[in-house]
């Protein structure tokens, strides 16, 4: 996506999966450390260290997801508030942005 469209920006909001018991703690660890490496390790199912810190960001992300009616991951919310659930291709994202879909 980055190679095709340099004008597109993604804002990643961590949203714990209900089916994964440790996803809330992993999300909090990643946020507290502001670590792309921890995020990538988590995506690769590698262990990440626990961190103790105070953060309400996950709760805020859950509220935002509820407002947009996001009930699955991944999900994409476009600037016009269009919601796309599930994994979609870079070309499908471009088509939505360009108004072709």
C-alpha cells in the first residue's frame, strides 16, 4: 500500500480480540512501550514482555470501536466514516479512497 499511495495514512488503534485471553494485556504493553517491534512480534505470535503502566487508551479504543460498530478485527474506517470489516487488499482500499467502490 505504501509503495502505491504515499498520500494514504493509517492510524492503528489496538483493539483486543475477545477470543484471545491475553490480547488486552499485549495491547497495553505495546501502547505503554510505544513499540513497533512489540507490535510486529505480537502479530507474529512471538512473546512480548509484560509492562506495568497506567493507560486508558485501550478503553478509549473500545469506546471508539463501539461508536463505529466495529465488532471484528481487522476493520478499516475511512474518512467518510465508511466501515470495512475484515482483511481487504491494497487495491480495494485504493478503490474505496478513489470512489470506485
